[in-house]
C-alpha cells in the first residue's frame, strides 16, 4: 500500500509561482523574437546572407518550440490547480465525515458522564467566573476558566481538567473591585493522568484596598 500526503495550499502556491514564471518567459521570448527570427546579414555577399538565413531559421524553430513549451506549461499549471482543488474538496469531505463520526462516538459518553470521550473542554464565558469544562476522557485539553465580572471582585473560574492525555485549562482572571477585595484568579486545571501539564493559575484582580493573588496552576500529569 502506498501513502500520499498533499497540502492543497502549497500545491496552489506552486501553481501560482509557475504561472508567474511562464509570464516572465513569454515576455523574454517576445522581446527576442524580432532580433532572432530576422537576423540581418553582416555583408551583402552570399555567405553572409546564408549565415543570416540559418540563424533566422534557428530563431523561428526556437519560437515554435517555445510556443509548444508554453502550451505544455499552461496545461501543467491547470492540472496543478485542478489537483489542489480536488485535494481540498476531499480533505473537507473527510473532515466532515470524521467530525460526524466523532460526534456519534462522543454523544453517549457525554450524556452519561457529562464530558466527551475525545475533544477539548468548552471555555467559561468571559465576565461570568464560569469554570472551564473538562477535556475528553481519553484525549482533550481542559477549557479555560472564565474571567470574573468586571468591578464585582468576582473570582475567576477554574480551568477544566484534562483527560488521560491533554493540558489543563488556564484559570480565569479575578475581577477588579473599587469597593472591596478583588477576585482571586481561578485555579489551573489538572494535566492529563498519563501526559500533560497543568493549566496556569489566573491572575488576581486589582483592588483599591489590596490585590488578590492568582491561584496556583493545576498539577501536571
């Protein structure tokens, strides 16, 4: 079995570069056409005329070959662009199928346990102090905690924990307060049980009385 890896954007970029090269060659050939296909004789004798005719014939042959090469070049660029489009379409179709399959796998696990089997946790909304959702049981990073509501001194949300493999979510920033203690930063989520670093703790909010420190980050896996 053979394997092929193609990056559509790179193929399309190469096609664009080749198109630019074709334009440069076409301009150069057009500029040289008159002087190479109509070479003037160095003198009025028969030998000079024959040499000029020979070089002119070579020039016309080159121009004919250049036109054929330009046609092949255009076809090649067209094939590259078509290939890039085909790969991009196939990639999009495969991604949609994979996402659909992942959704079918995650749905029952999410319903039973409240977290997916594979996938990153959802981050807490900014200004709510919500905790980040945990990542997938097998693979997934924890969601970041939401920041506290501005001016309320609300604590930042804790970062979600990772599953077996993944990085813990960062803690949300604590909210500022003009009348009392500022909110503490949320704790970082724990890293994966098998592999993964814990999330960083959120920064404490500013206060007119004191600045509450951010909580420490979660432990790594």
